[in-house]
C-alpha cells in the first residue's frame, strides 16, 4: 500500500524524535511537517510563521529528504547554515532510515582561489615564485593546509587569518573568470563545492548567493526542484542587494591595482593614472552629495561615471594576449572579468532600468542603484519555476501574511497569462498557502510584555531623557542581565549615559568586536549589553544572563531613507497606503525579532519592555502587538519591576 508524503513525513517525525533527548512531538511542528509535505508533493508555495521552539528545521528537512527531490535550502545566517549541515542533517542521516546526502555552497570569496595561491606560492605551493612581497606565516599556513588536502573553505582553516591577507588568496564573483578561463579551474575549490552539490540531494546555501543565482538567470547553483528559505523575513533585503549595484571610485582603484603589473610599462602610467584620477573624481562627487535619491547620469557625477567606463575599456584593450598556460593568464582573465562587471554596472547607473532607483551613500562613497521592489524579479526567477517554502518566526503583520507575500512576488489569486511566466514551460501559479504555528514556549507563564504607556510620545523632545531614566530603573530591578536595543546611535549614547555608575558591568556596542561583545555578555551573568540595530537579530543568549530586553521605540524606517521613500511612492501611485504596506510591516517584523531575544528556551523568564506609548495609544499598535511573543501584557511599571526583582532574586539563589 502506497503512503503519501504527508503520512510518511509525520510518521518519520515521530520516529526521529524518539532519538532526541528533548524529543517531544509538538502540535505546531507536526502541522508544519504536514504543510511542507503537501506543498512539495503538490508543487505549491507555502509561507509558514513558526514561533521559536517549533523545530522548524526538522519540520522542513524531513519531508524534503523523503520526497526524493533535489532541494535547495537557503538561510540568512551562517549559524543556521552550520546547524543544518553539522547537526540536523547528520542526525537525520543516522535516524531517518533513508539515504541522506547534502552539500554546502558558499560565495566564491569564502574559498581559497587556487590561481591566486599558485601565483604567490608557486605550483607546488612551497613559496618558490611569490609574485607579491608577502612573507607571511599565515600564507604558509594556508598553503600547507591546501597541500594537506584542506577543503579551501575559510571556515575550515585551522587558524584565523587577517581579512587583508585572505583577499590576496580569494576572489570575488566579479573577478572570477570562470572554470574554463582559469588556468587552475580544474583545482578550483568553489567549483568543487558546486560539483559536490550536483551529486547531493540537499544543497545548503545562503540568501545572498541564492539571490545572486536569481539575478544571474538561475545559472549559479546546481539544478533543484524545490527551494526552502529559512529566516525568510531577510529575503527581500538580500534580493534587493543582489539585483542592485554599487557605483564608486573604490571599484576603479581595485581594478587599477589588479591591472598594475599587466599593462605594458609604456602605457601603464597614462592608462592607470586616468583610471585612478576618475576614481578620485567620482569619490569626490559622491562625498559632496546628500543621502538622497538622484539621477546618476546627470551633471558632473554622470560625466565621472562615463569617464570611468571609458578608462576601464581603454585599459582592457591594452592588456596583452597570452597563452592560457602563461604565468599572467590567470591575472589577465580576472582583470578582464572585473573590468567587464564595472562597465556593466556603471552602465546600468547611466541608463537605469524601469523600476529602479539610485541614491548617494556619501559615507561609503558610492551611488547605490537598486530595484524599488523585488516582487517581479523573484516571481520571474523563482516562483514560476520552483515550489517555494518560506519560513521564519516573524513573517506576519497583524496576523496577516499579505504584506510580506506581496513584496516577495506571491499572490492571493492566480494571474491569467502571468507576465512573470512568459516563455516558461509549465509555469507554477504564484498563489500560496499561509500557516501560523505556535512555538513550544508557555509565554503566559514565562514573562511579561511591559509597554511604558506613561512616558511621553517618542516624537516629543522630552521622551529621550524619560526613556533613559526608565532604562536605568528597569535594568537595576533586573540586577543587570539586560539587553538594551536602541533604534539610533543617539539613543545608544542616552542609554550609556543613563547607566553610568551602575553596579554591574555595562557593555556598549563599539567597545569590542561584535562576536567578542556577545560572548562577554553571555558569560557574565549580571552584565548589560547596549546596542543598536545590528544587534536586533541573531543574538541567542538563553539562561540566566538575560532576564530583560528593553527596546526604546517602534523601529519605523527613517522617513528620508531613499529606498523606502521610493517604495512609499510606488505604493501610493497604485492607490495603496504607504504606512500600511511599507512602514508598518518593516517595523513589526523588526520589533518582533528584537522582542524574540528574551525567551529562547523553556526555562527562560523575564520582561520585554518597550518604551513607546504608541503601542497602546495608536490603533496600529494592536496590529503590531499581535505579532509579538504572547507574554502577559502590562502598562504597570511597578508590576514589571516586581517581576524583575523576583526573577533576579531567584537567579541569585541558584
């Protein structure tokens, strides 16, 4: 008797959980397994919001493996990528009872470039013919590692090497000429990873590389049948980055440096001097611009960009023709690839495609060119081709998937003669099923969500001082053990000033590298960490070191953010509400991510404090609250302080 994928997956989930120490079968996890199996077997799209503790990875990996189809799994963070490859899939391989094969594919810059390493260390990697004046012990370590059969993956190196050195032995996708044009193509580690993925059922990659795969017309990753995006709330940003380009003088300088040894001495100063001159000119123009939307083709900026294209072209034409086995064959091929990308990207800035926007980023000294929305690009390069499963703990706004689904190209109803499916044989519909499942935590007994409704509105001048005082009293009640998240560096300083002289260690973003800062916070039970937007996601500190998460205000995007401005204008032009479709979803997902830092396992307890009265005073506040962890809610500060004091006392006794 044949069983359906749904039935087989549910049975398999029960079987493998018997082999886990905490292997409790959760209702939400079973619901997700059923939904994923249904989507894979029915070739449909699925969006799943699964709370922390659901067991999302097993819920999609089990039906993925049992389907027998080739599956690409893309994550936003390296930590989740490692969890899948080093823990979840090995566990399933041991206990699922069927063959399981998987490979990890990263961007080319994550691997040693054999061509560069050979150029520096000689064909035997013994340092015999270094082309650069590098006498580095770290370089010897890399060479010895490769000689001993190392994977070429930087993460597998037995030691940490400086970024500057790694750049000398790795190559970006924009420099790599490809396997056929590279003299070391047969020994390429990046190509070996792709080859291993072709022989594997499950390919694990990251959002950015998958987005580049889409932007390249689906020509980077091996063929696959189904795609799973974990941490899918980050997919829009990754896709916007991949379909956009940076135009700046730094790219011209890098090109000139790489071409320096390749151009004939008689032409070198003139040609590369012109490239560097235009790099300086372009950087100077961008530095003077406000961070606002602009037309890159206009005025002196457009002239500098056009000049850069021409100067790169003249340099490329001056490169010598060499035999593929000549020592300079590899460097010349890389410079040609790099120059070609510069010409194409700078050309896009001068003739922007419809639906794109450009703006200046003076601090980075670049003009950024990006699509206003990515829905059409994702639809045409993904959704009409592959059943797609998107999951995260934070995907809805006010309980609705619609804002996110629309931005990612999914539709509520089928589109007749869908333009995204033009010239696609047997295209998939872009309609989807949405599923919300609860996590495994008992939020109602594990903590409080405190909204400081008595504080001034954050838009009023007196709010920041009042918020700083509120932070101090809450953190002192918790005895430290707090993560304070701010929406700006100005409020980060307010928080730091408010906590000066506190009777516990106060760690502030910028005092040490991020990883070291988080490690110090986790290891020091009573420490408090103050940080801004880069710390709202990805921090996982279960246990006694974290009893309080303080968030200063609802993280609405800046009103003058150029890309957000363009998205608002596009929504209004179609008769929609910019606030409902752009600002509110953005703020809701980010606030849910920040709030999710508190309860990370069944034993965690504490308070989430949000110092923004708009959550209770404004109608949209209720929509936001529906997307936050379902803790008991209060606006009574004394109740929150008592709860924190009880938690602190209990922790002190342990």
